[in-house]
C-alpha cells in the first residue's frame, strides 16, 4: 500500500541549473527538552521542467521518484511569484 506523498513549501534560492531549482524550506519545531522553538532549515533540489521558477518565488514541492543523484522532489506549483 502506497502512502501519501510528502509536500513542502519553501523559497527558491537558486535557479542557475537547467530544469532544477534549490528550495529552502524553513520549519518551526519545538526543542524536546527546553521547549524553545527553533527554526530548522533544509535545502531541497527540485525538478522544474519548464524553468518557470525564479529566485525569491514561494513554491510548493512534492516528493517523487529519484530523478538524479540528489533530486527527489518536483515543483508542484508557484504559490507566490517574487515579482509581485
């Protein structure tokens, strides 16, 4: 039985590669002992087949099959464009 695909939202920080963007996802998590909230940041390489994404765009990415050595995500949609 297959589960639901993971989805994340983040900001495009690099679009220099062909058909690939680097998305920075920031998550607010609570420390297990001290109960203080911490910003966790992680970079994902996501597939952008039409090269629509630009630096600063807020995008939604979804998990997919391995597309290259480091690419396991693809851009689902552009939530907010950087030019707005």
